[in-house]
């Protein structure tokens, strides 16, 4: 079925792990955009015991968490005879998400070798910088905090061919990453874009209120 020629092209949400050593391992473009997304924003205040003059002060940007469910389905690929879907189902897509929570195996092995030869301090493995992309107005660094996978159908070899994935993300800000880091710069750009949109919204509300008062007064 073809879409109406004048309809806008649908942008796909995505999660991308920026790993310079394996750049393709964690690129997840949503097959179907979720219909809903839950965002929780908690203020970072100076605390309940602050002096009166400090009551309105903020320690930094709020902590934001994002929760959404993503569906992954290999049915169409199987109907087209796709070789990867035929041999592994949706395992590769699930693995791309799961690898955002795994330390790299090569680094784990290297750290174990260092421990065995007597190196006292070993640096813990670091996850790749992960970006949540939801249109041009929302590109933010995140940490995947929880991943729930419900496999709903299997092929004859027990490869999952349909799954629902529940994602819990914590948005990382410039206090977490440093303002001059890539992630910190992206978050600051996101905050500035919010400030611009908030100003536009306020101007629109004032203009609407003024217009409404004139119309009712007349």
C-alpha cells in the first residue's frame, strides 16, 4: 500500500551507542514508533533544610527519566525472504539493545589479565555514550537503566520473531558528563531549544489571552 504523496515522511525514533571500536554494534532504529512515552522530571533543589533565601535555588538541571515500549517484528522480513531474519529472527535487534548494558568482552578479559599479573588498580569498563533520538528537537544522552523483553513468537528453530521491549532511560545532563563533553554539549543544546520553545509558547499564550479579552469585550 502506498502512502498519500503529500503526506510528510515519518521520522523514526532511535537509540544509538557511540562506540568508536564497534560503531555498528548498537544502532537501533525503531521499526515502529511507540504510541506513548512517559517522561518523569524531578527538580534538583538545594534541599529541605536550606535557608529561606535559598528556597528557590536549583543545584542543577532536573533528573529526567523516559519510559517507552518498542515493538520488534520480523514477519515482513521473513515474507521477503530476508536471510538474517530467516536464520536469527529478531535476535540481532535485541542484542543491539542488550549490549548497551554489557561491558565489552575484550576489556573484561584485559582487566582480568591485569589483575592476574598484579596490577592493583583496574579501571572499570565504561558503557558507550548512548543517545536517544526522537526527532530533531529531542536528541539527548541517556543511560539505559532497565530493559524488559517479552518474546511473543518463535520460528521452528526457537529464534524469537516478535518481541516487545520496555525501555527505561535516564537522561544524562552536563552535571553528569561535563559541559565540554560531547554528551554535555548535546544536553545544553537540548536545554537551549527548550528555552526557545518555552518563550514561543508563552508569547502565544499572552497573544491568545489578549485577543480573547478584546473579542469578549467587544
